[in-house]
């Protein structure tokens, strides 16, 4: 739109220049002739008067010719005023268009700057969020590594204690203490056994006994046994009656699962 207004303004200015040049080139109007008034006098009417020599008439100055282009007429003045008004209107319209274009450009630039600032703010926020997430991830990984290292150290300590206890228990079981403890358990079961009528001499049964710390019996099963069903049931009942079992002389000898070779008298 601004380009079309500029073209119209230049066309109007060019038309005004052409019109002024044509006015300047118009031929000048003919100068008006000077009218001289005269009166005829009869010689008789002036007879007797003193004859005087005729005085020469003073020279009559011709009016000065106008210099430059002729004065414009009212119609020309009106046309010029109309052209001036049109030119002013075109100039005002162009000024308004240019102002509107400038305002639009300023608004677009402000919007672009605002969008760029918002994009920069979002990018900074996203970068900060990523950095915080990475920092949290590193902290979590470090905490996980510390926990794993602590658990590993705890497992190693437990393993060392277990190995030490197992070594001590092995040493204890290799000695007479284990046999002595098992003999005490078998004697308590023998005292609690109620011999059934079908029991014959020379009974030998392998007992599988499960206990908890403190000697409380939780489960009993009969393995190899040369007695009948009544003998088996009576021996199993005797084990529960003997609970709690006597503690080992060395805590390292304690075992939840015992195998007792029961040979009653």
C-alpha cells in the first residue's frame, strides 16, 4: 500500500510541474494602447492674442511591460488550490501509511523480541531443570554406590563372622564336646520315652530333630528305625516331651537341625 501511495504522490508532483511549465510558456498578452485626448481650436478665436511659440508636449511615458509569466486567473488559482489539496491529502495518506507501517514493524519487532526472550527463558529453565535432574541423578547414583559398598562391607563382615563361627564349630565338633552334647540329648529323650509293649531289646532309630535357640523342639521325624509303628510314635512323642533340649556346652556347637542316634537301654 505504501508503494502505491508513493507512486500516486510522484505522479501528482510531476503533473503539477508540467502544468506550471505550460503556464510559463504561454505568450504574453498585447499591451494596451495609450489614448491621447485633443481639442481643435479655431485660429480666429485666438486672434489678437499674443503669438507664442508652440511649446513641445512633454513626452508620454509608456507603461512598463510586465516582467515574467502572467498572473494566473481565478480558475487557475482554484485548480492549483485543488491540486495542492490533493497533494496534501496524498502526502497525509502516505504519512499515515508510513506511520502505520512503522507501528506495525515496531509491534512485530517487539513481538519478536518478546518471543525471543520467552524462548531464552524457557531454554534457561529447561537447562536448569536438566542440570538439577542430572545433579539428583548423580546424587542418587552416589548414594546407591555408598549403600552397595556398605552392604558389600556388611556381607563381607557377616561372611567373615560366619566363617569364623563355622571354623570354631568345626573345631568344637571335632572334639568330644559334640558327642557329649548329643549323648545328653539322647539321655533326656530316653528318660521321657514311654516304652510300648511291642518294643523289643536292641532298638536303634535315627532321629531328625529341629530346634530353635533355647532348645524348643519344633519338628521331629524318624529316619531308619528297627521298631514298629508303635515304637516310632512313642519315640517321637518322647522327643517333644524332652523339649527344651539341653544347651550345648559351647554355643558354637548349636545347630537347628540335629541327627540323634537313639539307642534306648
